[in-house]
């Protein structure tokens, strides 16, 4: 994994957590400055505490966010924690009760009751995430003690990198009302019709999204990919990564080679990705047999019950090759788990009792060896 792949794979590199890695990235980051700023419009933060590449997507997607969080309240507690740390010295220590008292003092909706287990559970998830990503270090005690006892305390050290977690904005974010507006803020003062904005938007989409789809909104961007794909875009990316740009009628994908290592991608080592590829194969069979029909955008709209039947069929056909946890699921649990995964990756989209299967879903399929499949169809 080269330095640029590391910058793209991790949120940041904290000196207090890993000095050797921090200095290595700091020494080599200059090699990629031009590519990151000119092609992607990305800013690199380098200071005595952290090295961070601010990775802004071209468009917000379902899979983006803090995967450790599952409830909006956890995001609220996380933002309050960042506010609390603003006034704390680097390498300064504090105890958990100071943080909970701070949160109570600025809570506007009602009294923030830490005797409520759910509140403590949310905060513990936030604190564990802060420790995991290097914002905090535990000196004494355990967050799990607070989960079971509201009077338990934990001693933390503030590494000082919390102030670099949020991106700096050019205007008051209280006036922004959508994720798209937050992304657009990175191009404030620049005409979005200008070539540089289109180029950066295309490069960001190919790098950070699950492929690029052609639509009314992306028509000009897709034309840019067609015009400059192989001779410029692929050349730019392949200079730093083992990759290939594949362009189809309605889709474009940056396909990584075996030597590439750029963080989250599809498929990965998760058995859910294998299951998704097997489901994609069954979808293609439905189209080939004339049971389902793709539209001009290569999308398929089917009743929800038919899509769930397909997922159940996938389980019956292939479950002997699944991990134990998926083999032992009921059909209902399996369909729910796989549907949520496909929805997160934006391979499918619910639509008034129907399911829209996105065209990019079936560009990749999976299959087991012939001897495994004998007698299973």
C-alpha cells in the first residue's frame, strides 16, 4: 500500500497514536499534492499533531457516515464531545463526569438524564469511537463501567486532533439544509459550469462512489468521461493505483487490480458481498429468460415480493457456501439483511411497493464452481 492509498483508506494519521506512521506519511505526502489538489480539489492538513486528507465526495450516498453509529443521538453526542474538547489543552486530561456535566449544561430540549441506560449506551459508543480514531486516549477506567453505572468515571487524555475532525466551511453551516449544500460549499466562488469543477466532480465520483451512472443530472459529467476516459482519466489514476477505467453505455467504473488497496470497496472480504454477487447473477438470469426487463438506463423495476423471492432463492441455492451466521438465518432475516446491504450500497431503491434494481448492480456477478452447483438448480 503506497502513501496515497493510505491517505485514501484512513481518516487521518495521528502522531500521538502512531509516530512512525505519522512521520512516514508526512515525509511523502508532498509527492501527491498536485494530483490531489488539481484533479480532486482536495486539501491536505499537515501539522505537528495530524496528517489528514479531506476527502469530499461528489455526491452524498447511503454508505457514507460513521458506520459505528446507528442512531441520530449518537451523532448529537459526538458533536457535543467535539465542542467540549475545543477548550481542552493538547495532552490535557479530563474525567468522564466533566463531559457529562458539560452536555447537561448546554442541553436545550430537556434534562439530559444519565440514569437512562439508552443515553449512557449512546455516549459509550461515541467515546469508544473517539478512542478508536485517536481523538481520545484512555488513561484509567473503562467506558463499559459507565454503561452499567452512571456514577462510574473514566480518565481520558485529549490528543488535540478533535479540532481537525470537522472540515472548515466558508460560510455559516446553520444556513445549509441538505447534504448536497455541504458538498457544494467546497466550490464556493467557482462557476460549476467551468471545466475544473466538472473534472474534480468526475474524479471524486469515480474514486469514492460505487461507479458513475448516466442520468439527466450527470449527462455532462458522463460525456466528460467518454471524451477523456482512457486517454486522460485512466492514465491519471493508474499512475498511482493498480486500476482500470471501464466505460459502458450508462455506467463507468474504476475497477481496482489485485495490487490496489484503497479502503472500502466492492466486493470486499465480507460474505455479504459474495451473496450480493450471487443475487446479481440471478437477476441477470431473470432478464435473459425474459421474466424481467431492463429499461433504457439498464434499471429493472419489479414488485417487492418478486425481489424477496429472488433473495430467498439465492439462499436455497447457495447457502451451503455461506458463513454460518447467514446459513442459520431464517428466510425473513436473510432477506432483511441482504436488502439493507444492497440499499446501503445503492444497488437497489425502494419505490412504492416495488424495488428498482440499479443498472450497476448487475455489472458484476458471482458464481460457485461447477461441482458445487451440480444438482442445485
